[in-house]
């Protein structure tokens, strides 16, 4: 279900990573185009499934 896959805000995305990636780094990664994001006005929304895929891709390339 989509609502269970959606995270609201950079803080929620950071918490989803277990705090490994800080809220500030989430914002930076969004600005660099490294994380998929849905923008609604000033709000950012992230899909858990897309974050997992993005982090798997980074890990495969030796990035964090």
C-alpha cells in the first residue's frame, strides 16, 4: 500500500536509515539529485522502497 511506503520529510527519511544518514545529509543528497523525492510545495516525501534501492545502489558502488 502506497501510504505505508511513504515517508514525510527529511527527518523521517533519516530515521528510516536508523540515523546513519543525518537529516542535513538527506537534504544535501536531495539537492545533488542522489535521492528520489516527491515535492509538494515545501514538503518532501520519500518512498521507502526507492530509498532502499538508492542506498543499495550506493553500497554497490562503495559510497555511503
